């Protein structure tokens, strides 16, 4: 588990330094008058989503370290205060309120979609600048002028995967195995079906399961009977590992594809069972083996610091900090209104692609397709998102 970056005592001290009266805006702007820019982090460090949160925060910390060593932002050092939301929406709102009261000027996170949605809903009245590195649910940013994301949305991943199945995998028949209790899973699946049908593909099955299910053999057997060429599995890594293993047991020949929730499966699959994941494709935000100089420099620095290769979540966390850096440098002032406008105007060439913000503060950027091959993530192709 990562060391907690800000204790409750540290937050109390910051509260004292910032003052304990006036609006949230005044407290944030009081911090901005010092030699620091104070950014809060809402990160799942424990619980089921910890593998996403901890790697995201490693990317955040690497970027902050680089920026501070290079002189900071407009001569100010970044002070980063982060708290564990445990991947829980209620806890995420509690953490948001704590960080807001502590006078942070902007928020990184939350990492997963439901906590990100809860915090976004509660942040509008405060006009707090928020960038979720990885919250993909479409509604997170809808109608919220202050909320942004660095990643692409669930429906966009469904569209990319349907086009990939039709054009790259040359599928004729496709099936869906979805978590009917999960907005992320449904958002990807619904758009996938819509675009697949538009592409002339036959959707031969749409099987569902519940949040607490661990046995998927009935659904997989039903799908197998329909002989699809491709099965979409829009799920997070823990269930992905189980579904892939059970599909292997049932000798299902169809290609399995999925969204970015598959990132991290190799770190959680049992040793010796990596073959269950062979040939699976998923959308992702970058490829660690992309040969561009910028990406390889990032990978090298990350590996030197943490002793492991950076996931897409790490890359998105890293890019999120640099988006804030660009915005703070270009903003007319450190007021929340000016920071938000500066984020809207950002054009940033990052690790996860060249980014600018479009409708509902969603990024317009490219997406990578990754294949799991010989126990490794292997870059397959890039899809340009218009």
C-alpha cells in the first residue's frame, strides 16, 4: 500500500494557515498567494479499486516531482494533499469536503466512475476545478462547467471496440457479456451494440450478471452456443480474470475484447494462468511499447522510480498534472473561474495523446488497442478519435 501523502494533522495545519472563514473560493485564493499551488487528490488506495488508484497516484507524484524540481509553476511549488476514498462514492464526497475545507485550489480524481460522479455532482456549487484522470462514465462531466476528464468515455470505447471488431478482426457475429449492475459496463456495451449493428454485425447474444457474481459459466455456455467471432466483456480486472479463465475452461474460441478496465489483469492473474488471457484485445490510453521518444522517456523515469512499467492509469495521472500545469501557467489569475477557463483552452501533447477539450469537457484524443500476448501487453494499433 502506498504511504499516505497527507495526514489529518497536515490538513489541520493547512486549515490554520489558510484561515477558517470566508468562502471556499477565498480560502483557495489565499493559498494561491503563498509560494505553493495546493492540489488535492481523491484516490482509492485501499479496496477493490486500489490497483487503479495506486498506479494513478504514482504517475501524479512523478509529474509533481519533475515540475517542482524544474522550478514549479510560475515559481510556485506544487503541494499535493491526497486522501483514500476506498473507491466508495460516499467516502469520496467526504474526502472532497475535507480537501475543499483545507483550501485546495484544484482536485485530481476520483479515479473510478461512481466516486467521480458523486464528487462532480457535489462540486458544481463550489466551482472547484476537477480533473478525473480515469473516470470514463459519460455523465461525470455533463452539464458541469468545472469538471473535466483526461480519459475517453465509456460510450466512445464501445464505439472504438465495435469498429475494431468489424474492421480489424473482421467479425461477422458478436456477443456481449456485461455486468448489468455497473454503469461502466452498460455504457460500453450499449454503444458497442449500437455501432456493431450499424456496421452490419449480427449481435447473437447479450448476457448479463450481477455485481457479486463469480460464476459466469451459464452465461458463457449460452454465448458459446451462438458461435460468435468476438465477445465483448466490459468489466474491471478482477472479474476479467475470472471470466477469461472460465471461457478457457469451456473451450470458447471467440476473441475476447474489452475496454480499459482490462488494464492491470496481468498483475492480478495467478502465476501460471497467464495463458487464459492470451489474444485478448482492449482499448487503452497509451502503449508502454510505443517507440516515441516522449513515451519511452516517461517509461524509463517511471521504471527507475518505481521498479515497474507504468500502466495507462499512471500515464493518465501524469498527464493530468501537466494539464493543470499548463492551465495555471496560462490563466489570468489563480481564481477558480480563470483556472477553469484556462483548462478549457488547454492544448497538450501528452503521454496519452494530443489532447484538447471538446463537448462537456471531454477530451478529443486518440486511443490505443492493446493485445495480451505471451504474458505481456503488446501495442496493436492507434485509433484516432474525431
